[in-house]
C-alpha cells in the first residue's frame, strides 16, 4: 500500500501543478526503493491527462507548462534511481531542439521540449538563435533521431526550409527526421518544405515525435 | 467639439506604470544583442554586462532621451497631397499590404502572397482616402516567387510605382535598412544624408518580448536613426506568455521595451522622430495563439495612447486585426471594436487594417471593408459640433411642430459635415437591395476592389527615377544572390 501511496502522491502533485510536492514525492520514492520506472510511467499518465484536458479546453496553457515543470523536476530525481542501461532501454529517441537563427522566441520551444522529455525522449536543447550548422553538428554528435526546429516569426520561417535543404545537401536527409513548429508554422508549410512532422502545440508535438519514430 | 479621449488609466496609474518601468530598467535590465547599441548605451552611462548583453539604464538617461524626441514631424509623400503631418492630435490609418498569405480575390482560397499582389494591394491602399500610412511589401520577409534576400528591394520598387503615398521601409537588418534608405533618397532626389530633413520613409522596430532587442532589427534601427528618419518602436507582448498575465504588468514590460528603443534612437541621433507603439495583446491560453482581435488589445491601445500622451510622443497602435480566417461577423466586430477603441483614445497611427487570422493573412476585400470602418471611426472622432447654427433654434421655430426639415437650406448646408455616408454598407430597402442583386458585403467589396484595380492610375514615377531604382535592385541582387 505504501508503494502505491508515494506514486499516487507524485501523480497528484503533477495534476496539481505543484513542483515542490512533485520533488518531495520523487525523493520519497527513491528513499523507499520503489520501482522508479513505474513512478515515471504514472507521472507520464498524469501529464497526458493534463494534455488531454488542455486539448478539450478544460485547462489552459499555464496549467500545461506548470504540470510539465513538475513532471520534469520529478523525473530528474527519479532518473538517479535508474541504471544507465535501463535508462537507455527506456529512451524513446534522441532529439535535438532549438529556435532557428534570427529568432529568439523560446516559450513554445521550451513547452515542446518538456513534453518530449515527459514522453521519454532524451532532449538536447540548443536554445534560441541557433544556426543551421549547430543543429546538424549536435545531431551528429549525439546520434539524434529527430531535429526539432522552431520559428515563431514569419521572418524566420524560410530558415526551416534551408535546414531541410542543407540536410539533403549533406546527404543526411534520411539520417535525421525533421520536426517543425512555432506560431507561424502550419502543416501546409511542413508539407511544402518536406518536414517529417509538425505539431501545433506541446502535447501534439510529443505525439508526432512518437509517430515519426514508431515509438 | 472634439471628443474627449477615451481613457482606461488614471493619472496616478500612469505614474505607477512609469515608476515600475524605471525600476525594471534599472534593476532587471534589458538584453540587447547588438554591439553598437551596447557601446552607445555604455558610453552614455548605462550599466552594461557585455557577457550577458544585459543593459541597465538609469532613469535620468531614459527621461532625458524621451524629451529629445519631437512631438510632431512630417512625412513626405511622392505626391505632396499625401504628405502626413504627425502630431499628438491627429489620427491616421495604415493598412497592411503584405503578409505571407492572401485570400485570392477570385477563388476566395488562401494562397501565398506574390509580387503582383503587393502591386495590387499597394494600388488599392493608395486609392483609398483614409489610408495615409500604408505598410509596404518592403516589410514582408517572404514574397512568393522572389528570393528572400532581395524581396525588400523588389517590393520597394513595386510599392513606389503603384502608390502615391509614403513607402515604408524595413529595418530587418543593416544592409536592408541601407538599401531602403538609398532607394527612398532616389525618389526624394537627394543624398542619403539629406533625407532626414524631409523624410519620405520610416520604419518599425519590434523588440522581442520580454525585454530583448534582436541584433538584426537593432542594427537596422540604428541606420534609420543615423539619418534622422522616423522610427516606430512597437512592443508586442503577449500577456500571460511573454509578459505578466496582468495587463498592468504587461504594460510595464511594453513600456520598458519602448523606452529602451527610444533611448537608443535618441543617443544615436538626438531629435530623431519616433512613434511610441503597441502591438500588444493577450495570448489565448486555450490555443497558445496571439489574440490580436481581443478586446484586451483594445485596452492596450487605450493605455498606450495615454502613456504616449504622458511622454508627449506620437503613438502607434494596432487595430482592425482578427483571429477569424474569413470575413465573417467575428472579423467585423473584432475589427470595429479595436479600431474604435484605438482611435477614440487618440492613437496617432493605427496599423493593421486589411488583415485576417492574427495578421498571417491579408485580404483585398478586408482592405476596402476596413477602410469603410475607418471612415465611420473618423466621423465618431469628429464628435458633435454645438453652436448657434447647429443648435438651429430659429430653424426649429420656423419649421415648427409637424413640419419637416428635408426642404430646408440648413439641411443641405450642414448635411455632409454632419452625416457620414458609408460607401459599401447597405442601407437600402429590401426591395432595392434585392433588385441590385441581393449582394452580401463581401461581394460588394470584391466589386469595389476590381473597380479600383481597373480605374485607379497612380501618378507614374519619373523615367529617370524608375531606371535608377531598377539599377539599385540589380545591384542588390548581385550582392545577395551568389548565383548571379
């Protein structure tokens, strides 16, 4: 019964967007020697519930962001309890994420990064104003499965196209999948420039990443 | 009598926002990614953390800078009838010429905006009397069929050809800013260094909320400031996302950004004209999308007008935008409410008529429909004139109970001054409306656009000027496009 309680507390903490309480429950789970993978699974379930409520219009963006932050804080603690081998087994894929050069907007990109992490992807966030070269270098370095690039402004939309063209030129088009998103981006633009996926918000981006990799 | 400005803040509340802003400027600071601006601010006494590109600006520096900006200035058009005298009283409208998407006039479907659209939209805007300060295709980062690197140059040429009004420039980066200024100087027939005396170009610089100035736009801003060309510093915060969810907190972030921009401009070249501008609104928390037609956008405009009046600077607002994807009732009320609020508050330069879908899309029909709303707004601004002649007690007495006023000279004399005649709106009887084809406003607007495109002929550019502009476009292509 004790086992269930700590995990349930963690779930509740995320559903209540409570970062401190999520951290406390995560630490307790570690101390009690409870199966951390089960805890992460429960936390993921909670974050999905928040995501669904967001899509139904019951909850709003700030709830999604705060629940995501609570989830992240808990996962960071729980991961300490998982062996490196097991962590690798649980990894759904490596993703390099960033906002393209010329654009320094980061809110949407950060939400997507959080949602991807909570779904079990290992995410390398390059920040904002990221040159195309830097995306590609990092993707090679960590053997990424997906490059996720964001552009909020119509001004920087063409950079996404350049990124895909540069990958083709370097013959890396098949090696890295490209996901795009951001305020001015549409599915139509994604199709036009040949991106592998587009997500209109954080939860959808996570679904798209899973679909692309068949995870 | 001229109407009293619409207000949403008390004088004390304005001072509270001003004080909060000075606190943010001094304690939190603002990030500027452009080295020249950092150096200028440092030399003027601001605290600059070069590693983090963070600037903390002392109150006195901001307050002195704001005082250096003029209260009034004139923008000169190719046709002097279209010169625009900016001051703290007048209200002007500026439609949006190009966004990445446009609703096709014939098919009604959304597609990419081309250079031909830019020419046609410019033409329509030039023909419509209430549009004095149109946006130009120059500011479009992407025009379908044109390489992005040279889109500004092609758009400038085509806008200059098709419009008798002022052609706005871009400050996207230093080179593009210089290109626009150079092309404007050809039209003015003077050296670039002389252009500031009779500016025929101006630009908009948008800080990136919260509290950041991008490298490209800031370097472009400096180019305009060097020549003393008017700059609209417009902050675009989204309450709840890139600024506090509270409108007061958002106004503080906005004010911090605008005052920083104005300080940079005045340090580069004291006396350079500026607009104190807003494009701020809320983020819709259900969709994570900017809500530019929200009533809160109207409130931001009102507060911005009040703050600009407090600093004695001309203001720029953003109204007539909508989240609707089509010209429906939502588009109508969002446009009308925001336009009316901005104008009644005394915003001097109101931008965004002609747009749909949070300004991702423009529409020909919207351009002429919004113009009609602007006409109604102008009438509202004129207010009610009360004097002996308008009170008309003598006339009331001579007509007397049971009489009629239609056949009175007084009616004819005052009619056009007192009543606004909408051009497109239907006020006919149902029978007449049916006889005329029972047309929806959108159809009427389409007909009007086609009529303007067929009939309106802008004053042509002088041959020599056009040749020189074409030569510059070629030079820019050569510089930017390696394949040439």
